[in-house]
């Protein structure tokens, strides 16, 4: 049985949490394959809004197993808070949530290094969420990191101490003034580790291999978005892991020839959190309206998201590098009320018209070229089928399908799981 993937195709915040929640009824296993608690996957149903950071978005469905894969980095303190928030829902967490032994741990000193590094950059800062994720991945590739499986051995605190002492020495090299109380942070960390150890640790690659042989349906859930990929994103304003389809193979131990459908999620417009280039960003009333109506604030950080028209050049690039087989368009309802919509179909790059994403998309190198389309006034949030869609919305969808050469199978018209229209 092939493993299907669910990926964000922009700069994150596309609505992956909601769609995983909607799709989980069709799958036996939901597996997160990369990223850390900088992710904020928002789910809304029964009048309650849930924000998950590390735990897979299928956790509220009975019968679905949820796996945190080896490609994920885990902060035990944040993880414990997530678990505490779930207690009110009477979920049998120990039996439905499994953790890969090969997943790396975020230490308190990783967060301190993150803060020191970002402070030292001054105006050149990249917009880190300061969760310690970059430094944790640095230790992973530097072969210094601590993994979940280390917690099963009696000497894990000795390994922790060696790494934490090394981190403290590194903090001194940044020569910045950051205040912290490490003993206090460590007390909280050690307590959270004990809670983490109550969960079930697995060799996730073996678990998933057996599940495939047994015919189980598996959905791999990514965090962030393709344009934040460490290799193919807008470097250096990216995350520290591979957010694209290839990351599911390394982040779960799934062979490339076992990948099935690649489901790509995008907003009907574009947003970005933090620093970095954004060709279609709006600084006018239209951008303000998108942000206000779309409630564009980071689920993890609370930071206001930058808003702009849909960038089809960047979206085509994401579809291409991921091998997307079907698309899901989110927040179509946010565009209701715009008389005219714009879609960026190409760039003027150093005087030349191009339709691919170049190495550098900073504003001094390019300007977006737009196609203008009719908008719609109808409220989409109460609609239950595409037959009710206004003509202009259908034209918008058909234009995108033709340009991207991939069908749009789902259109989201609101944050609740019921506001999801299948085409």
C-alpha cells in the first residue's frame, strides 16, 4: 500500500491541519515527517479551535494511529503542554500516539543558541521562531544530537550534560546579552522528559514498513511549506528541514517508489510570516483586508502574516518539485468582496520575462506581472457544493487548474471541518 503525502506549497500556514483532519477518516495512520514546534496546525470543529505543534493532526479521530517520525525535532516541554491541552478530550494518547526513537530532542540550550544567534544578526535576522529548531538540526547533521531513543538508556543525563555544556560555551561566542536561568529551564525540561517517557517509542521505519505490507492506508503530514524548504526554498529565509515530498522519505524511512498521491495545499492568495522576499506582497488596503478577513496571524507565534496576490510562478515551482497529483485551495472565502483579483503569471526578471522561479527573487531583481480577473461578492462560508459557487470563482479555479495542470479536488470555504467542498 502506497503512502500518500500532504504538503504545503507556499510559505507555510496553508491550512494543512484542517485538511489532515478532514482526510483522516480515509486513513489508518497519520505520520509527521519533519519540522518542529514552530509548526502551528489549526483544526476547528464542534465550535472548538485546536492548535497542534508537534502532534499529528489526526489525533482527534478514533481508530487512527498518529506517528511522530524520525525527521521531526521534539521539544519535550512544548510537547507536554500539547498533551495537557488534550486531556479534556479523554483521548487514549498512549495507544494512539507513537514516537520515533530516531527523532531528535530540542534542549533548553538549543533555544538559547537560537536567541543568541538571531540577536547577533541584528537587522539581518531571518525571522526565526526562537524555538531552537535550527540549532537542533545543526546538531543532528553535526552528529552531536540527542534522540528520543537515548532516553531509554540510564546514561542519558550524562549525554545531555556534555551537549548542554558545549552549547553554553557556544553562546558566549555570540557576544550578545541574553538573560537566562539554565537550572530553572533544565528543571522544566527534565520534568517534561519524564512525561515523554510515558509514551510509546517505536522504530518507526519498521512500524511503517509492516503497516504497508498489511495494507494499512498511511498519510504523511508535512509542516511549514515548500518555499521554506532548506534546499529549494527562499534561502536563507527558510526552515531547517526538507519540507518537500523528498523529506517524507528521509523523515519516515519510506522508499521513494512507495509514494502514492501527493496532495498539495495552497491558499487562494499568498501569505508569509517573518523575513524574506515576497514578490506579490501588498502594502495597500487590499493586503490589509486579506489579513483582517483571513485572520492572518501565526498559530504558533501570533505574528501578523504578510499578505499578497496568488503567485502562480512560485506555485508552479512547488507543484513541479513535489510531483503534486492533486490540489486543495484554501480560504477562497477570504477573497469574497474584491471587485478584481490579480494572479502573478510571470516575472520581469532583470528586464526579461520569465515563468520559472529564479535563484534570487528579491525585489531589486524582479517585479511580478499580473493577470487580472473578476472577483465575486457572494459569501462562500454557507455553501455546501460547487454548484453554488459564483461564476467568477469557478473561472478562477478553472484558470488555476489549466495553468498548474493539476486538478483542484478540494475548496475550503471556512475554518471548520464542515466548510470543505469536494470537487
